[in-house]
């Protein structure tokens, strides 16, 4: 009615510096965007692109120092919030503009009940306590918390990640804000849960006519729910427009790269294979039960055992890439840990070239350890930060001292670095001097050092930005041919394995629900769960949109 | 009953037994405990008689069993010096030490929480630097020296309070202040550190995004979380309070457990020393259990595992 | 393959040499600078004091009995003299040696024993680890001074026994910390990675776990020197420390106690020396903790030199 031509929220030419140990670095430079009522803007960027900075400025959440706003305006209904008093900013936060965070376990106060925390938003803006409690309960019911009145007095850690995200949304919409900011709201969640949360957000937006600002790294989510998109790289907006415009005619080279990197865009991998040899790895009815640890003086009978692996059977052929897909708790990582000897199986068997993998003699163990290597999810954690790259890659040779003679270590380390796409002189550096993708290359070089036959990748590309993910997968493909390797490739989403795996196993609650060639799984899924997984995947939106 | 609490109580009980074993074998370390229990000028005949009566010629395990049985009857033997049951002496002295320690600890907690929380609100600000320097220096003061200097200044020069002894309320002021200084400094440092952590946490950011008032952010959101490490440290400090009490009671002539122990050491009154050690340990274990309860009450993550 | 490296983030420039960087950072915290300077003086006194002033500090002089602080009797008497007319300043220099040796040896001893036990308890998280932990609990929850009193009563107070007692009472600190850190570090992925490569237990502990745990323990040891020094001076004050003619600062305070009303300086100055040394160690440890914590570190770096 008023301010017809004005946007609900507008950021104009915002620049923010941050003070870091490498000196002052610009976090965002000259960033401008706006959101209108009822509209959804997505800010898309990879880690370190500065995508969250402008929304933090909008809510006065930038800590100064180390942050410093050097120029620009942040307007809410024409009012520049950068000049607002702390009290004015507080009035706006939570009632006019509200925010949903990514890591909900950290974002809730661990020592207060969730009902209290939801009602606090209302109480902070003048709603009497009794009214606020009633309203909070309604909100919890609205966002779909089962038995909301019974769980009103529970603490954050007693809820699942998806439920916590729903509660966080309830807390944010309590006062019908004009703008809801969702900062990577679904990143830590399984794809099926993620789809439900996004649906809820969309629904609430329609119901209440809020503007929605979605901050994400996922093109699929953008395609699924945004009206307009701003793409950020290195603290700048490189491209902006309606989702349709940007997806149909991307202008900036970075946008092109992002689209190319979306997993699963290429044809389904298909390798016709004539089986001449024995399978490398045979897993038969492998089972793993966890008994809940018997505590001193625990009440009643011991809880029922948890089946982490339920009669899992498969074969890995020589030269094959076998994808294992499942959500958290599906048992896919337990499978890898059992095969490599970090967990003990409670039933079934597994053998590598006829050697029993589960009951190994020390000598046999040594042999197997050479032939089966593993690359982990988080390369920052899997490389010892106090060892140089040379020490990291040559460590396998120090353990198995008959593989490479000590005087050849240096040359071999440099060769390996080159083979994984790094430079020969990187050998003297330390892990923290590399980016995430580069660190994962170092981890791959270490896995190659013993010239194994099988490499197990446990979510090895999951923590990488999409563009980097695509490069690492390309590297894995070429290494596989060069070294005649076989891969067990564990992932939580299907698209990643689509163009990479020859065959795919889908795991759910410890059991394999479906296995087949990639073509079978992707084009003609048989099991309901596989279908749900495929449909929930936001990357599908991209394929649909392009 | 909460498993955490039960486990902690079982551990405390095991530790208590461990301490009793330790005391027993320390006493046997000199070879013949008769040396410890009897006065220095005791005749060889007396020593032999003592050994026989107390079964010191028996195997060590038998001796240990006897020791345990007498403990269970709360029989710690008699004081050589005062010729009264050791337990009676210790229990008479104990309340003085308890009052000293509790008043000093309560005062230290209150001052540390207020000062530490205020300092953490503006890290590197003037108040923060002041709190930091003052708390570091008070944690670095040797309490026996602080006691002497405060007697010199407040009792000898200014004559505001008596130098030593008990009786009036004024007698308690200096001992409590001396005992208070060190734990207060240490606790203020812990409060400040954990408050800074809490204030930079994600849940504080959430609270700010909800429009929660800053007073409520500091005292409701941050402080409750920051209290958890503070409680743990305060628990460890309790045994430090007894250390301080020994020194303070000796200097101010306070008839507490510390003074009793020092006197007993001077007169080689081993029964009293042994009794004092075990009773003090029991009190501290009890204290630790209380602290565990407080910790669980403040931390729902342990309460609902 | 070739364009792969060009698209990833460039490798960061080599950092400034770490020593240079540390000195730069130190300079920005003036309290830490003062602490370091004071500690250097104390260490020099501890090393050279007895050789330079050993004789002079023990010379009994009835003319200067309980002389008040002044320049009247020469520079050695600026802080006054004790009941036997010995210069307090020189006695502080000489006493520094015993004070520091006792504190540092006790800290080193307890650190070695505590760390070793902590590693065992943390790495073997089984019954043995539990037994070790319970023993630590016994020591920890019991007033260290009382424990020291009994032990020194049963044994005799000599330099070795004092060090032993102080060390035993402080072992649990390292034990608990080392155990907690080892428990955490051994679950990190890089240790798992080395484990499945076939690394021996010794290699896992020495090459991977130890380097990650040591910085914390060294910081604690710095703080502990202050704590042990205070504990030792309490023992000396109560007459259970090392015995005359050897003396520490704590014993000097005890000597001055009887002259408190007439010659306050005899007890006063040694206490100042103890306080300043303990405080310098605390400041230094605080500073180290600040520098090694990336979250807090910018507070130092952000400060412009002109700011102070």
C-alpha cells in the first residue's frame, strides 16, 4: 500500500572487510540485491564466496571487529539499518526479519527446552508469557512436530536434525516476519528430509506472503524454489536475474562452470564388461550388530541390538567402480569400516582374492592392508596437520618398508603429486596451505603410494564444492585406468555416482534394498526407497530446468 | 536415578577406598609403625608391647584387615598428646574449617562470576584488562605471605581488626579474605574465558537474530552455559581451599583442622593425622558428589542421555 | 588434467618465519613482554646467583641487623637486611636457584610421569586405564598440602623428597589432560588413516598422537611452575620444605614472620619475588594460549602498535 515502488529489503553496494591472520581481506565487495514481498531470492555461492555476509549485515550480526563495513546501505522498507540504534535493530530482528540457520544443534541453546526457546522470540517482542507459550505450541504443531505438546519441554539434543530444523523454522516465523532468511537450511540433512523441509518453507511462504532469502550452494535447491538468483564468487555477485534467465542463458563463465559441475548431468555410466576373472572382493551375508553398551546400574533389560549391517552381500569385480549409496544411518560407512578392519563383523563373511578379510593372521593383514586403501570424507581431518606433504605420502613406505627404497622416496612423492594434479614442489608444504580439493588430492596420492588394487572412497567428494567435486571425480576416472584400480565409492546422494559408477548398491537401514547397473538403478528403479531417493534429489530440478 | 550421578558416586567411593589404602601403606612405609604412633622417647619395651597389642608382627594383609575393621567402627585410636579419641578432636575442629572454606568459596564464586561476565562482554576493553590483571595477580599471591602482609597492614598499622585468634566476627574477616583471593582469581579467569566462548557461540547468534535483549543474552543464554566449566573448576578448587585453610589457620591461630594437623605433626601424633586425613577426604568426596548434582542440574545433555 | 590445478585455489604464500612472527606478536602485548623480561632476570639469578653472591649473602653482620631498606649500606642493602644483618637483595638472588630448581624439577618429573600414564590410560581405554584414572582421582581430590605433610612426616624433608612430593601431587593434572586429549586425537581421521595403513601402535602414538597433544601439555606445565612454586613456598613456610642452610624464597618469608612488627621488609620482599614470578608465568601461559588459539588470535593481531 505504501512504498509501492520500494523493495521490502534492499542491499546497495555493500562492502565488508574481515580481519584474518593473513591481513585484511574483503568478504564482500559492492554487493547489491533486493527482495520483494512474497518473492524468493536465492544467493548461490560455494564456500568462501561471501554469500552469508550481506544477510548478516542486514540483521546486525557481523562482529566488529574482526568485521568492518566499509561502504553501502542495507535498507528495510527504506530505512538504512546500518545506522539503526541497537534497540531498533533488536526490534526488527525476529519480528520483521527472521533467520533460520544451518547447524541446528549448535544454533539452539543446549540448556533450555525448545518450547521455551520458541516462545522466547514472542516474549522478546512484548508478548506475555502465557500467550507466547500457547502460540509456541501452535507453531510447533504447524511445522509438523509429532506430539508437539508432549515434546514442548524436551531439549534440542533430543530431536533429530530434520525436526530441529522444523523447530528453528517455527521459531523464525513466530511473529509473521516480512522476510525470512534461510542460511543453508538443509545442508546437513539427508536428501529425503531436505525435500520435506524445502516444501515446508515454500508452503509457509505462500501462507504468510513473506519474502524469502535463501542462501545456498546447491543449484538444485535454487531451481526448485527460487524466483530470482544472485550468483556469488569471491565476494562479488557475478550474475543475477530470474532463475529462468540464468538457467537458460547463463552469461558468466563461472555460472557455466557451476552448471557443468552439477553431478549426474552426463550420460549414465555404462561399461560392458566380460567377466574373465574371479571377483576381487566377495561379501556374503555380512552383518554387524551393535549391542547398546551395558552401563553400570542401567535400568531394566538391555535395549534391543541395533542392526548396522543386515546380511549384506555383493561382489566387486576387477576394474569396476561400485557405488554404494545411502542416507545417514544406512550402514554404508559401517560396511567400509568392517571391510577395512576398523569394526568387527558379527556374522557373514568377506574375502579378498580368497583371503578371509574378517579373521586375518597378522601376515595376511599386512598383505591386505597394502592392497585395499581408503580415502576419507574430510581431507582436512585425514591428513596430519603437523606433517609435510612429503611425510604424509611417504608414510605408507615407512610402514611397509619393502615397497620403495628410502632413496627413491623423494622422486616417487613428487611423481605421485604430479599424477594427482598437484605440483612437484608441493612436497615441502603442509596441509593447511592447500584448499579442500587439493588436500583430497594429497589423500588420494597417499592411497596410491602402495599401489593397491582396491580403493574405498568413504564420501570422499561429499564435503567438496560442486565444481571441485567434478574435477576430483575426473581425476579418479583417469587414475583408475592408469593404475588398473577397482573402486568402492560410497556416497549419500545418487547423482554423484550416476556418471561414475558401473554398478550401484542402494542401502537403507543396514540392508541392500536394490543393486544393479547404474542404468538399471537410474532409469528403472525397482524399490520404493530408491525412487524416493531419486525424486528427492534437488539436482533433478536442474536437469528439469535446463 | 541418573546413571551419570550413580557412576560418579561409585567412582568417588572407589577413590575413597584407594585413599584409605594409601594412608595405610604410607604409615607402613617407615618399617615399623610403632615409630610413628609412639613418642620419640618411648622405651624399646613399650614399642614391643605396642607392636604386639596392635598386631604389627602379623602379615601386612591381616594388619590391613584389622585396620579396616577399626575404621568401620569409626575407631581411629587416641591422641597421644591430648589423650582423647582422635575422631572427637577432628570433629571438633572441622566446623571452623568448613565455615572458613565455604564463606571464602561462596564469596569467590559470586565475585568471580560478576567480574568475569562483565569482562567478557567487551573483550580487550578497559574493564576486561583490569579484571584480567587483577585476577591473574590474586591467583599468583602466596597465601601465607598475603596473610602476613594483611596482618601487618590491617591489624598492626591500621588496627582495624585483631591480629589472630577467634571470638568476634572481626576475627574472621582477614582469614576469609586471604583464603578468598586465590580461588577468586582463578575462577574469574575461567568465567571470563568460558563467557567469551559462550558469547561467540552459534546459539547467541540465534538469540540475536530473534531480537532477544542483550541483558537476557548475557545472563540467560551465555552465563548458564558458561557455568558448566566453572562448576567443574570450583569443585577442583575445594581441595585447594583445604590447602589454604592449613596455612591460614596456622598463621591466624584458628582452631580448625589445618591447625590441628600441623600441631599433631609437631608432636608426632599419628592417630590424629590419620583420622584428620580420612575425615577430610570423606568431606571432599561428599562435596564432589554435591557438585556432580549441581552439574547435572545445569546440563540437560547429561540429564537426558 | 592440466587445467585442473589452475582452477583450484592457489596455494598460499609461504608464511613469515614463525619465530619472527611470534616475536612480533609478543611485542604487541606489553604485559607479556614485561613478564618475559622478569622471567629472564629470575632465570639469570637462578643460574648465577649462588656463584656471584653466595659468600656475601651469608655473611653475618651485626651492624646491619634488620636494617631498613635504604642506600646507606651500599646497593646490596637497598631492600634492607634480615635479623642476622644479611642483605635481602642478594639472598633473593641466591634463593632463586633453589626455588626455581625445586619448582622446575617437580614440574618436569610430574609432566613425564603424568603424560606417560595419561597416554596409557587414553590409548588403552580399558581396565588399566580405569585404574590409572581412579588413582589420579584419589590424588586429585585430596588436598595436596595435607598429602605432602604426611609424606614429609613419614619420610624426611630433603630436596629429593620435596621434589618427589610436589611431583606426585601434580601428576593427575597431566594425566587427566593427556588422557582426554589422547582419547580425542586417537579418534581423528588421520590416526585412523595411519592405522589402516598398518602403522604400529608405537608409530601411531609417537608420530601422530604425541605431536598433537604436546602443545597443550607444555602450556599447562608453564602454569604449573607457578603453582608448584607457590606450593613449595607454602611447605617451606610451614617448615617442611628443604632445611637450612639451604633456603628458598618461601623459607625467607617464614624467617621474617617473627619480625613482622619491627622489620616488615624481611618477610615482604621474598613474597614479592614469589608473586611476580608466579604472575609472569601466568601471563606468559595466557599469552601462549591466546596465540595458539586461532579464534582469539586476531585480538592480538588486530592491535596496531600505535594503539598501546
